[in-house]
């Protein structure tokens, strides 16, 4: 039976980032340099087999573009 783990990937972990970049390249895409959080699924040998990411969008910018009704 295979055992997998999921964990956060540090942006200073060059080995993990290289594995992630290789996975993404296989799909014809590249890693966004503006990511806020990166996690990965590791196999038994700690090779990255899947990954997830988060890009935070600031609500302040959205509020500037969409003023609240009734406010001057």
C-alpha cells in the first residue's frame, strides 16, 4: 500500500521547487511568481507527485474598483 503525505513547500526549498516546475512543465505551464502559498503531495520517497497553490487577491483593490453604494 502506498503512503502519501501533504505539506507546505517553502519558497527557499530549491529542490522541491525544481520538482514542481518539472511537473508543471510536463503540462505546458509554469509556476506563477506571485504565489502566496504552495503545498505538495509527496510519495514514500518524498518525491512530489502533485501540488496545489494559493494566490491571494487583495480585497482593497476590488473595493476601489467597486465603490460601496451610498458612500461618497
